[in-house]
C-alpha cells in the first residue's frame, strides 16, 4: 500500500464540505483538486509546481480541455504562460479569461487554502472563494498548456434542471465582485 494515499469518508454535505475536509486533512505543502468526473495529464502536478516555484507564487493555474460526449475543445486561446498580478487575474476572471473561477485546474500552497474556506451548503463555491484566493495569493503563475480535462455532465449541479439553490450563483457573483472592488475600487 502507498502510505501517501489516505481515503477520507464523511456524510455527504456537498462539495464545499468535501474540499474543506480535504484541506483540513492534507499533509503536503501544496493542494490540487481533481473532481470525480475529470482527469489530469500525467505531468499536471509537476508543471504546476514548477510554475509556482519558478515564479515564487503560492498559486498556479493552467489551461484546460472541456470534454463532452461529442467534442473536446481547449478552453483558452492566445493567453501566454506567465505571471498574473492579483488585479490582472481579477480583471481576467470578470472578462472570462484565465484564471477562471474553478477550484480545479489550480495548485495552491496549503497555507493559502487554510485561510479561505469554501461555504458549506452553497452551490458555486468556486465563485464565492476565487477573489479571496487571488487576492491572498497576490500573484498567480499561469501555464497555458491544457493539463486538466474538465468533463461536462448534462445533469451536473450547474447544468441540470432548475433548483432553488442555483440562485446561490447570484450571491456568489455579488460576493466575488464586492471583494474585487474593495481591493480595486476603480474596477467597479
């Protein structure tokens, strides 16, 4: 058995609770999330960690593939690898450029994730937390190579039929933009 691997079990309280439990129990210096229906390239961690170390950042993000049952497309085009300031990253998020709001496709220094907890009981936990993560990181290393494979499922929380908790998205976007505008008032 590989002693580096531990399996944690808990009652299903949603993805935020699962992410928080993973962070609480992590023993390494870096944390990456890979959702259950997604996969990563074999060099994913190596390249994301190299980007953090080479650029002295506590967070890195990569381009990714969007995979459905009928097609596969690269998410971002024309954004070179490099370092994004917190302001540039925030602007990019607002204009649908990298890094996006997803918690996957990123590598975090464990100290960064221990400062920000995902809101249990809320959908769109990624949108709730991305501004604080970016601002606390200060700078993000971006790797243009698509190292993460995001699999779109038609019945996922964000794509399935309407549910009242989908209204969390409006609260999450409002929170995210408020946090960004507190740091960069001219962005309003």
